[in-house]
């Protein structure tokens, strides 16, 4: 065998790999980009943007980021969703440009940011509304208060397999706790089957934080959680099926999924202390419906100064992104869009570059 | 009667005589049973592989039917199934492999040459060999932690292809050292002795005789470890491969090596976590793509091995 020939071939693998990886320096989706450019006019923004934080907000940032990248081929965007807390840790460490959050920033997180010289702009981008649901065949229940929900789904409800089994508990709690609605007792004498998102879901966390923990706080129960004995699924369609399959089922799910399945599940009214409220797009966006929370993005001010792609991205995010990509339509992210007032606030906070938190701290 | 002397006896070959002798004696039952069992073991393994491939094709059928082009060229997008693709993963995996090829292979082969040709039987060499073997058994997630602590943080490489590729290099380095060592050891001592006999130096023996003779074995090991690296998700997830959305824009090849990345196993992981039928099909389709990438790598390994095969 002659050596030079062998040497050439010995590098074949490495060269093939380099060539293959080199061969695609251009935009990965140049086809769609070219098509988008004709309609929206190309832009010469360039840079890279890193978004991290809440997995609840992640789908919004992905949808907006994807659209923005289509229109601005010079911009590289990475989005991930390790959780609000992890996201703020990275954000305050200066590692990310934008932090997604399913709750306002906490005081200690602000301190952490300040220690690293990270000022931020807080922008509300959408509302995450939950619905408490039962079967369409269930006529016996129309409205549940936070007290009822705590009695039916809270830690003390473990083992209760009939609605009526929680009647006494609801009455007892209702007698001491007054600002979480009045008990709608007696509950019907019917089997109670619970189907809801599993612990890994953001919807699970939202329900625990908004409903169960507020009940636990009033009762002096530390770290109250949902009863463990229920059918859990990460798949929203499975939850809908589970609720529809039992006449007297109970569960909760993201509001957007209820709207699409009104023929198989019935959303219940919920009383968070201010009377029974029907979950609708309007009551959730206005905050009138008690199981709803605002979703935010936090923009790093130092990153705004150093990264020229960031301001156009945020412009796009709040002016086009959340107004076209959030909702229950095809290709939209299933959250409740901001109402006019909240959207106007978000836009003005951004336009004036108002730093600091309005809702957190 | 001896079977070994002439090749044919009265026009019969040795094998023919053995057969006729066995016919006269008791039948070779144990041999046949073992033969059937071995065949069943082979068919069983093939069946598992076949089931996997057929199942993946079946589950991912809707993706290919809807237009394989969009899927193959689409970006990582773990929110909108209609936009999701694997292109960033294919690209990222190839980029990681480039780093592994450049970082791990020269180093690993050099280690093996030293251990086999230079180190002899010293205490240090024995200790090193033992440790290399142990390192090859360390779970891949540990190499991810190493990558995070050492490459991402200490060396400040950030969440980049460099850091991910180096973590994978550390993962496959012991495997490269071991397979290359085995290949070098398989070179007959007569090759070395012959070369030394005509006055070659140790370097000349190694350079012109031992390493070329061991090349097929080394290459096989190298490409198999490349396939191993290509299939790893845990280390690069820890290093910070993108899981939600990745758009690389118009970055050049060098810029991409220094920025966010993802890889095929990470894409499979991201899509598998999403609810819904669409993402289930995408997960299967992405798995199939990774399978094809790895099969192609192995095909290259076989081709290279056959190309350099030498008969002794």
C-alpha cells in the first residue's frame, strides 16, 4: 500500500464531516425566509438573542421568536424553558437577554439582579387562565368556591371518592375562612373521579399556587398540595377525555382547551371570594375570574445596550407577536390575549423603557 | 487413519471424510442444537431491530407523507408541530462530531500508541490502562457534569458547540484509547521484530509498520465511538443544548461553533416531552433520522476497514 494515498483516505471521514457541517452556513430555513421577506420587507438586524425562563411562557416566546427569525434572517434566537426561578437565576447572572416568567419577579430575585447590575423592564404579555371542569352531563354542580375546591381537591380530600364526602369539610372550612368564597354545599351524592394535569405540568403548578396554597395559607397548612390520588396526565386531550367519560368527574385544565371542547366538558363557575364568575376570555383577561395569572417577559437593560437585535425583537414581540400569535386559532399559542388596557400598559412601559417591577417585589 | 496428511484421499476431501465418518457413528445432536440456538439468537436480535425500524416508520409515516422536506429542513421548535423540524439537530450533530474528530481522535490514538509501543510494562502504564478502562464505564451524564464545570464555566466556553463537543470528546476518549490499543496489540510481533531487525528506530517501526497495520482496527473503533457520541443526549443537555427553539440565522460556520446549538438526541428528547399526536410522530421521525445518520457512520466504518484490510 502506498502511504500518501492511504493518508488522503484516512482523512476522508473527518473531511466529509467538516464539509457536511460547513455546507449549510446559510439560514436553515432559507426557503421560508425568502418567502417571508417578500411580504414583510427584509431587515438588516443581526445578532443573537437568548430567551430562558418559564416553561409556561416558552411556547409564546417560541412562536414569536420563530416568526421574528423568519423575518430577520440575520438574527439567531434560542429559547428554552427550565422554569421561572431558574430563568431569573440566569437572567440576573447576565446570561440571558429575556426571561420568561409565569409570576412577577420576587424581592430576592430583584436583589440578585441588582447585585449584578442587571436592570430590567417588566412586560405583561398574556394571561394564563385555568378552568375547573366537569362532564357536560353533570347538572348538580354549577359553581365551586376556593373553599369547595380545597375540600374536594386539597390534601385532606385524599381518599374521598364521593362528592358528598367533602360536604362536611367544606362547611368546616367555610366557617373559619371567609374571604375565599362560600361553600356550595351540600355536594351531590355521586362518585368523585378527578382527572387533571400531572405534577410536571405548568397548569398543575398554577392550580396549586392559586387555589390550593391560598386555601392552605388561610388554614395555616404549610405547603398544601393537591390530593395525590387522582388520574394525572400530561396530555390535555387525555384530561378532556377523562372528564367527559365520567358523569360526575372533576378536574382542571388550561382555559384555552376548554373553549375547544365545550361539547364534551363543562367549565364550572368559580368563586374566589367575590362571587361566582363564569370563565370567559373577558373575565380571565380582566382578572375577574379568580384562577388566572399574568405571564411576563423581563428584558435585560444591559443586554438592550449591548445587543442591537434585542430592541427590534421586543418591539415585534409586543406589537405583532402577542397580538397575532396568542389565542385559540390555528397556529396560535392557547393563552388568553391581554385586554386593551393591559396591552396599552405593556406597550407604554416598553416605549418609555420603564425599568423595575410593577407587579412583583 | 489420519485426516491431516494429504488434502484429498481417494478423491474425497477431509471435510467429506469427516461427514461420512460421522454418518457411520452417532449423529452430532449437540452441534445441531447449538447451531439452531445460535441462529435463533441471531434472528431474535434482527427481529428486535426490525420491529424498532418498522415501528418508527409506521409512527412517523404522517410526517413523511406531509412533506419530508419541511421536516428535514425545519428548525428546532418544541411548541408548534407544524413548524418543527430536525435541520438544526443534523447540523449540530455533525458540528459536534467535527469537534470530536479533531479533539478526541488524535489524542486518543496518541495515548494508545504510547501505551502499547512506548510505555512497556511499567507500573505507571499499568495504572493508566486500568484507569482508562474504568473511565470507559463512567456514565455519560458524569461527563456532562464535567463539561458543564470545566468547559462551560472554568474555560468560559459558554453553551456552545465547542463545550458540547469537548464534553463528548472526553466521553469517547477512553473508548478510542481502548479500541486503538486493541488494534495495535493485534499487530503480530513479527512485524515489529522484522522492522527492528533491519535497524529501524522505534518511531520508524511505529510510524511505518505498526500503525498502518493497525489502521483498520483503529478506524473501526474510532467511527463506532463517533456513533456513540452522536447518540448521546445527557452530556450535551447538561452543557446547555437548546431545547425549545433554535434559529441560527445567517451565522457562518465558525460563528455557529461558538454559539447555541442543539443535536439530534436533544431534539428527540424535546419532541418526546411534548403532548399531542403530532409531536409523537415527530419524535419517531427524528429517531429515524438519527438512526440513519448513525447507520451511515457505521457504513463508513465498514468501508474504511475493508479498504485497509490486510491479510497476514
